[in-house]
């Protein structure tokens, strides 16, 4: 939708499936993280291609967002850029994790793993809009 309209030169590919539909809290985190990762890729990495791969198992769901952009050093903090921290915090709210692999000139991979069973705090509305 919007990303393609604002960045017509970026090829975005979405593949995979979760199997069974994940709980609403997990689906909400997946959508938010996908949006943030895609936004970060096109805003900061100037990629030609971005791929979102979704996979699922009985235990959880994984989303991998890969781009062929400029990349960066994840060990060097970027002032004013909280997207990576926010993605990790969203994942942790539902008992998941978020990992980022990147290097200057090598593109970026954001991998989020979320359990299907959601901790009680998330189910109690912590993630409510």
C-alpha cells in the first residue's frame, strides 16, 4: 500500500504463512513490527528490495524482514532512532524476541519470534490500542 506508493522503486515481497491464526495480541505485534521494519528499511537503508517472510509452528510464529539496503552497525546507537528498541519491546510484551543483523553495505535482517501462548499481562490488554 502506502510504502509502495511513497517508494515506487522498492520491490516488496511477502511470503509464507502462520498455519493457524495467531492470537490477536501476537497478530497485533506482527503487524506493528512489520510496519516498523519496512518503514526503517525504506527510510534509512534505501534498498532496492525488501522481503517479509512469515513462518509458523505449533509453538510460535516468526517474521523475518530482509533488505538489500545500506545496512548499519547495530552496536552503534543512532540518536533519535527508537524503532529497533520499540520492535524489541513489542516482542517482549508477548514473550517473544527480536534480533537485528546488519553491517554497513550489507543490508539488514530483522527477525522476530513470538510464542503462540501469550503471557497473562498481554492478554489483560497491555497491547490495547
